[in-house]
C-alpha cells in the first residue's frame, strides 16, 4: 500500500509541477515552409554519371578524340 501512495504522490507532484508550464508550451505551424536542400548530392551524382558517359564514348571512339601530347613526352 505504501508503494501505491508513493507512486500517487510522485504522480501528483509531477502534475503539480507541469501545470505552471502549460501556458509556456504551445504548438504552432511555422510561418515559412521547412526547406531541405539536397542539391549538392544530386549535382555530384549528375557530374559523375556524365563523366563516366564521356569516358565511355571516348574509349569507344578513339579516332574521334585524338590524344594530345603533354610536354615531357607523355600522352
């Protein structure tokens, strides 16, 4: 029985402390919509895909894309 009284007293105490905070807590929708910007990830994926596609095209058609020699004798 004493445990029930202790639990009830704890619950009553918590409720008594929460009542003054009731006026401080409010829920309202923000005035501006929440914006999540994911452009960086999408941009990187597009660049990588385009780079791979270009490399494949160059490798499949080497006659259309002649390699220029860099100074020092390396192509």
